[in-house]
């Protein structure tokens, strides 16, 4: 009985990684369309929110900013204090 329970726990543990979902966001586009329905899915192929909103018009969908988009912006520079020479 104990071996059967251990075998069930082991098989359940081995099957869990197979249930993990793949990445749904494409990193090349800054805006994604989340389409709702019997099967919800993401379409990450828009360059602006206006472009995405035009595609979402009349559908059960919502435009989102892609959290994984490869941004062309550089991080802001750190502010450094500059001291004047006082004579």
C-alpha cells in the first residue's frame, strides 16, 4: 500500500513540469492584444496602442503593454553631484 502511494506521488510530481505554459508575450513588439473567449490568447504584434485598439474594436479584447518588450530606450543616467570649486 505504501509503495502504491509513493508511486502515485512520484508520477504526479513528474507530470507537473509538463503543465507549465510557454511564454505568451513576444519580446519584439511593445503592445499585446488579449483576446477573451472560450480560449483566451495573446497577440503580441502591435507597435502602438492605437494600432492595437483598432484591431480590438468590436471584439472581446483588451490592449496591454508588453512587459517583456525589448525596449530601445536606455536606462536613465544616474544623477551625480557636481561640486563647484569655491575659492
